[in-house]
């Protein structure tokens, strides 16, 4: 049980979902256009992530 988040790449470039910092649990392969990556968060918290291909692209997931 937990909170599942699914990312969908709507861009023509490949992207990843990768935890910011070391030891994070988010680590997708490069996703082509329309590809998806899902992860189920089992603990509350704030999870920062980025695209390993384009590290200026960042985001945060907040799980209550």
C-alpha cells in the first residue's frame, strides 16, 4: 500500500526520473515519447527528482 505516481514523457526528447542526491529510490530508464514510469511511495515525505539527461529539469513529489 502507498501512493503511486506515474510520469508520462510528452516530449520528443528522452527523459528520466532520477532521485536528486545519492541513495534515492527513483531511477527510470530513458523514456521515449509517450513512455511511462511509475513508482509507489511507501513513506510520507518530500522526494526531489531530476532528469539525468537534462539535469536542469527538476521536480518534487510530496507524499502525505
